[in-house]
C-alpha cells in the first residue's frame, strides 16, 4: 500500500508542476497582449471533436436566437 501512496504523491507533484507551468504560459501570453480567456476557449474548442463543437455551436445559436441576440 505504501508504494501506491508514494506513486500517487509523485503524480500529484507532477500535476502541480504542470499546473504551475500552464499558469506561467498564460501569464506570458497575457504579457504579449493576448486575452487568456479567449485562448482558454480556443484550447477547449481544440480538445472537442468537430461533431461536438458543431453541436454546441448550433445549440448556442438557437439559444441566442431565442433571446433575440442573433
């Protein structure tokens, strides 16, 4: 059991390090004049399948039309 716990602890440290690296990259791109919120949206979009993205966009457009925002 100790070995499992130690492995989990190492993984947690790696995750923390990766999260710190990601935060640094977002700070760097902000310093170059980019909007981190928009970049996060792009990263999320790129992780979605084209079908899921099209479906999401269609639903979003439907809701905007229903609210008179289209």
